[in-house]
C-alpha cells in the first residue's frame, strides 16, 4: 500500500471519528477528547525526553487528564466553578513529585510537564466550550464545533492544493520550507468561502461571526502548524509519532487545533454571548 493510499484511508477514519463523536453529543465528544489528550501527552513526553530531560510521564498524564476533565465537566455544566480551583494544586503537585525523582534537571522536567499541559490539555478542554456557547438551539449543539473543524480542514486542503500548484514564495522557510504565501492565501480563500456557506447551515452564529472566526482559525491554525514544526526541528525529528499511519502522530494532526482553540474561545466568550 503506497503512502497516498495509507494517508487517504487514515484521514477518512480520522474525520469520521471526530465528526461522528461530535454528532453523537457533547459527552461522547468529551470522552474522545480525553483519550486524545492522554495519548497526546504521552506522545509529547516521549518526544521531548532524552538523556538530560525526563519529564514525569504518569504525573504529567494524570495532571493533564484531570485538568482537561475539569474544564470539560464545567463546559458540560456537570460541576460548578468551584471545581476549577482544583486545577491550581494539580499544577503545583508536579513540583513536589520531582523531589522524589532524583533527576539532574528537575526544573527542566517540570517546565516540560507544564508545557505539555498548557499546550495540549488546556486547549482540548477549551474546545468543549464550543458546543453552542450562545445557546440559540439548546445547551449542547455541535454546530460551532463542526464549523470550527471544517474551516480548519478546508484551510489545510486549500493551502495544499494551491501551494503545490502555484506556490513559489516561501512563507516561513526557516521553520517549514514547504509552506508558501500562495498556499496560505488560497487556504484562507477557501476557508472564508466555506465559512460563508456554514452560516446558512449552523445558524448559532451569523455570517459576520463565521467570517471573523474563519480569519482567526486560518491565522492561528497556520501559526500552530509552524509552532509544531518548530518543536520537531528543535528535537531533530520528522514526525511526533506513528499512531496515525501516513500522517505521523496526534500532535502532527492537531497542531493547528491546539493553537487556534484559545483564540477562538476568547472571541466566542467576548463577542458571541
């Protein structure tokens, strides 16, 4: 089986799994994101670990998984705001645990554990708040979640097609030699076009909000891709993992999601009440 076929099959099941879980409701989607959070944290700790850096794997996964779960539970209205306070001691427990690990660079280990939690667990937790924050169709509607993902994927597809066909001017050659300005502009065009169409299907937001969200997603999704490329270059690796045949690791697939979610979350919270 060639690489294109492998990528296509993996991509198909990836999209079906994500979209299907969102359509089945907030609880199913939350459970899927918990699994992805745990696997992504494991992947992150694995790629940053070396002879000098050894983040505590299980404490990082447990703390990150619990922090994600608390954010998700609050988003699902399963708990009150008081449970969010638990996040504070969970973070500082990582400092205490390092006392017993007897490693050469304890604070470097702590720093990478915290980086993994802030880079992975918190964005996935915030993504749970996309289930209809404006409450125009009940408490748990999937429109904004799917719209966010569709725009992100359309940007990727459009950037690839236009970039591979017309791309000449490098966007950020030092970090990602394959990305071009032509591809980025093409991806943004298709993303905006899709956002306009989605405004007639997912009416939780009006067309202006969808267009603004599309620009935020395109900008920070592209930067998220570059940030993950920067991480891999700094570690001297090609892919973050092998869990997705033909696509690499989970961080390779969710890089744009992780960086764009916080900015979309802020926009929804401030302007889409």
